[in-house]
């Protein structure tokens, strides 16, 4: 018995060492990415087939976690590429000096998609696919609940969708952050936040991860989700009974890849970027599980009939000219605002919005209408002004590193947690008051 | 017993102590330390804790974690109580089903089954679609915190069942007879005499369940619940970075609450040993069931059985199903998901690698620690035992955070890679977290070996090493094997520490792969398939572990004759 057990242990150990050594390879490429396995895996397999001496090591991290990771490992960098959707994430890294310049020589990629430049004009990151934001829905759910398909952001604020919609939070999802920022830039700071609050008031849930939204729609947990286009398109491609639409206020923004400064395998990294831009690489984007918009216009000839084509269809993405510098400067601040005002107080917000819907469904007297208007204003109220939001010194409270002395001076001692606690009391009071006013209006 | 404390044993003590200090004590201390440091000045402060308690969201998360843990205990007790009542009060063959109920839920970790439970019991899941169609109402089984409570209760109710049954069986018959003499009977007797006497066992089981639910990260994360302490800590660290003090504050609170729960369990069990059931000594009188009672009993048992098996059924359906959306069952079935995961098999390979190394180190340490504690008189030897067991109270999340904090600065020798992103750090985390199980198994095995056997060998001039190798270890073998298998099987499905420490796809084990698969539209099928494989591994492991222990117990009984 002992001999057998000894043999077992020894064999296990041998097998483990063999397995371990077989994963150590000559050429390596380390990619930090927020993309799901369906996408990174498909490119990894195709790239490794073309370059058999290189092993692609995928490190999956959500956009914000990926940025943190690269910042924290910068003194001892082991990553070659950062590969994510949100261009403002790349702007954050670019400003920190963590990206290396590289412009691919591959031809056939135009300068713009929609109204947005495909590549970073300074050459620090390259666009390889485009994506827009919109709404996806579950056909069976809508049928079962007698709901129409949504078409605009304004539709999402309507009373019929109460408790039937969902979204992730900008702090947890680079793409959701872009969606929030796009609406803020498209409608204006104050009007944009008001829209978000009333859209949020209809949410059944704010998912912990961006994938929670298409997941919820796919499984029929809720009916409509605010998503990046490829979540909707890939769900349809995978066979789920779902649909997707781009609203008018959307922007087409490229998904990017950039070489990290002091990359251990810089040459392999450049090869990978080149591969993404070749016709062969671009075609991978059409895979039903991936479904992202290629940046090479010729690739669309191989796409299925209903596949959106931003180079032919002018309506997609022209309405908003996305200011990526503004987005970058208030990145963490917007995350904090959304979380404190909407995510963390979703129940309070929902009861306020639902009370307002209820009041509006009745025939109101002029006083009642006044009360409802007040209630709406209370819900939409913001604890800070647009100027404060765009003030870099204020936005720095929400950053971990303080680079300049004057950053510390102006808001000295203000900790992020403290400011957020102030905002929290502000919105809780407002939502409560709004609910009361709306109920009062309804009872008249 | 006081045998000579040879140099080799003292060296072993020192090395093991260093290992435990380096990989358990220091990371935990670093978590505490960071929680008490001001981010800007680097000085000691309690301002982080004040910030925590001023923030309504954090307080809410704290209370939610408490609420979920307590409710899980209550719901689990609701499942366990009737079952324990039937098993201990009545003679009937359904007891076998009950005993297997004590085993089936434990082989599926709650996070694996969570997604499947949502499909079966969610707002538009199988059960609610059915209820809504025929009776026009829905039950919010999986809404918000309810989903976490439901998943955790289903998984952990066996802890309470087993403890309750064991303590009921240890009650002295004379207690019951005295009460009957004074005119009490049936439910009254059960409620006023039997149940209070079994309280210590119940409290021990309940505090263990409370502790594990309070610390669990995977289940709330997969159910998209983030207003609980563990997921909040994880989200903050991953979104804001390892310098965010709030993550550490939450880790400290998690650790302190776990320690408190474990202490309560220890108090409840003080002086009692539940690992061996007395045969024929204690226990209550059992009576036979009449026909209606039998129907009721079976009815309750089957009902509970269906609920408890729901995650397994759901997971299996999901792993074979094509599309499951707003319908009773998947639209169609396929084997493609299994094909896919076997083609990308590095997860299964990694899991076997990590878990077998971890389990091997665990039993190695387990044998040495139990030998040193029980057989030698080296000073402070109990430190090894207490420290190793304390690993149970450290939530995986806190350990992961501690490792990131402590080991990020160190590089591996001969390379630029930080220690914290080397795959072996996952193995070490698994080793530390599963050491208590192996240690308890080795302890139990060693206490049953008579010291005289060793003394005889010593008289015949065998060295300490020879004694260990040729006498002690062979006699302990069944316990060692059981410990190895338990460590291995439970390490397979560890997620909380793993998710903090996995830095890339190639090094990722099974549990992490399940989590990351569940993040894509087309990935739920393969993720479920991986989940099924994980459950099978744990199930087979637990089964063999039980068989070995039973075989050993039977051998002992035979020997005594």
C-alpha cells in the first residue's frame, strides 16, 4: 500500500514538472485585456497559428483593473500590450507615460469611423474595431410583458419600462463609462445627468459587471439592457432570442490596442497589432460570437446582410463628437457621481421615479403638476456644478496619486470617502422629498 | 507523551513555524496594518475605520452580510430540523436518503450552482414561469439578497444536519425516559428536552455556517450582488487598486467577525468530541411510523431533496443546453460545451497541478505538526496547531489581499516577475486555506496510535526518522489519505483567494475559469460544463475519502474482537 502511494506521489510530481516546463516557451507575448475569452481567444488561436513560435498569454482584467494593474507594475513591467474598448482608458495610460509609440504600416484602414479618428493622433494607440452603444432586448420577455421595442434614450425613461431594464455602472465597465460620458456630452452635463437618473429609475438592477447586462437580457431576467453593440450583436449571433438598436445619440468609438512602455516582448507586440489590422485579422471580428465593427471598410463585404456598416450608414455615430480629453480628465469623478447618486441608492431613486410616474398617470390639477415638476427637479439635482466637475483640482480628489503640490492644497484633507458621504446625504434627502411631493400630487 | 525532542524535530518545528508566519501571519498582519495607516501621511490612524462607519453604503453592506449569514443559517436549519427529527426519532428506511442528503449539497460550491439556480428559480425562471402561468403569482426566490441566502442555505444545510443528528444521537436515553415518566411525550418532549440538550451541537454547526456565508465572495459576485462586505472589498480593490484603505478595513472586519464566530463554535463544543459516533450507547428511543406519518415524512423528504438537488439539475441542464432564455427548459441539447472545454484543457490541468501540490504539502505539514504537537514537548508547539487552524477564520479574500500587499515588492529569484503573480502563489494560498482539514485528519489518525508502539521501536534503537517512516506514517495512512483527498477536493473549488491572485489565463485553475466563462454570452454552457466536472471531482473525492475512513473504522472494530 505504501509503495503504491509513494509511486502515486512521485508520478504526480513528475507529471506536474513536465506540465509546468511545457508551458515555458521561447517567444512570449503578454496581453492585458478587458475583452472576453470569446474575442481574445479567437485572435490568440489565429495569431499563434500564423506565428507558431510565440505563445500569447492573456491576462484578463476589467478596464479599470487593467489600468490599475499596469500603473502598479510599471516599475517592474511584465506586460506587452493593453487591449481594451475605451479610448479614455488609453488616454489615462498615455498621460502617465505608460504607452510606447507605434504606428502600424498595414494598409486599408481609413482615418475616421463615424466622426471619430481611428488611431490616436499622437501615435500611442491603434484602433482595430469600432463600437457604439445602444439597447438590446429579449423578444420573448417583451412579448410576454406587452412592451414595445425601445428606439431612443428617451424611451428608456418611460413609465412602461419600470423595473424591466438594466445596465452596469461606469466604475465597473469601461464601455458603460463611455456610454454615460457620451450622453453627458451629447445632451449637456445637467440635462444628461437628469436623463441618467430617470433611466436609472427604471432599472431592475445595476449589474456588478458589464456582462451582467447581456446575461440578464439573454436569460430573460429583465427585458431591455443598455449595452455596447457587440454584446447585443454577439447574443443575436449566438442564437438568443434578442434584438439590438443604436439610438440617435450614440457615438462610434474605436476599440484600441497599445504597446506598453518597456515591454519585454516589444517586437511580438507590434506583430500582434499588425495582425489585427490585416484583412484576415479584421474578418475574425465578424465571428457570430464576437460581432464587432471592423475598421477596414472592405471587410464588410463578407458580413451578413443585417450587419451594421458605419462606413455606408451615415446615421450611426454622427450626432456626438466625443471629446476624449474631457472624458479622461473627469474619469474617476464621473464614476463616483454615478455610483453615489444612482448605483448605491437605486432603491430610493426607483421609489421616487415610480411615484412620479404614478402621479403623472393621473389627471392632475395645476398644483399637482407643479408638485410633480418640483419632484422631477429634486431627482435631477446634482451636488456639484459642471464647473466643479471639470475642475482638475477637484477631480484629483478621486485619484489615488497626487502629482502636484497645488492639487493637495486646494482640497487638502478632503478624502474621497468624505466627499462621497456628503453627496450621499444630499441625494437621499432629495429622493425622499421627491417621493413625498409626487405622492402628495397623486393623492389630490 | 514526553519522548526525546530530537534536533531534527526541532528544526522541523522551526521551519514549519517560519512557513506559517511568512505565508499566513505576515499577510494577515499586513492587512491589519494597512487598514490603520493614513494613505497620505503613512501614520497610524483610525480615520479609515471612521470613514467606513460614516459611509452609509458600507454600513449597509456590513448589515447585509450579517443579514444574509443569519438568514442562511435559519433557512438551512429549516431544511435540517425536520430531517434530523425523522432520522433520530423514527425507524424507517428513508434515513438512507437523509444521510446522502448530508453529502450531496456539499459537493457543489454555492457559486457554481448560483447561475443555474437563477435559471430555475429566477423571476423568469422555470418555477416562476410555471407559477405565473397557472396561479398568476411569482415568488422572489432569487431577487437580490434572497438569491444569495437561497444558494448558501442549500449548500450549507448539511453542516447543521450532521451536527444536529450527531448531538441528538449522543443524548442519554435516561433523560427521555425521565421526561416520559413525568408525562411528556411527542413534539412537546422534543421541544423541551431533546432540542435544548442538542443545542451545543447545533450552535457549533450554525456558527460554522454563519462564518462561511459571511466570508463567501464567489456566490454574491456571480449573482451580481455587490452590497455585501466581501464583494464590496473585492470590487474596491480591483477598481481602485491595492492601496485603497477601504478594502483593508473590510478585510479586517471580515477577519474579526470570522474569529468571533469560530470562538463561539469552540465554546459551544468545549469538551465534546463529535467525530466519533457512539454505537449503542446513547441515542433516543426510535419508534415506528404509521401509514399517514410515513407519507408525510417521505413527502417532506422528497420536497427538500428536490430543492437541494436543484442546483445540480440546473447545472447539468445548462451544460448540455443550447439556448435557455425565458423558458422552462433549454431549447435544445448538445455536447459542444464539453467538447470546447476539453479542447482548451489548461484549466483542468492547472487545477490538478495546483491542488495535488497543495494537498501533498498539506498532509506533509499535517503529519509533522500533529506529531510535534502530540508526541514531543518542544516549547510553544501549540502555536503550530493554533496558527494552522486559524487559517479557517481568515476569509480567502483577506488572504488574497494580504498576499498581494506583502509579496508584490518581492521578485522571484532570477527573474523580473513579482512573486505575487507567479502561479505558485496560488498553490501556497490553497495550501494554507486547506491545511486545517488535513491537519484535523492527521490529528485524528495520530491520536489513535498507541505511543507504546513507538517506544518499543525506540527500545530496539530505531531513529526518530525510521520510527516516523516505518511505524507512524503507515499506521496513519488512512487518515493521511483522507486528509489528502479532502484537501484536494476542496481546493479544486476555492475561488475567493484565487480570484485575487490569478494574474493571467494560462495559469488559471478551474474555479477561476468557471467565473470567467460565465462572463460571456456563449460561455455559460462551457462554464456549466466545467462546473459539472468540478462537482464530479469533489464528489468522487469525498466518496472515496468516506469509504477509506469507514473501512478503517470497520477494521478497528474487527480488531477489537
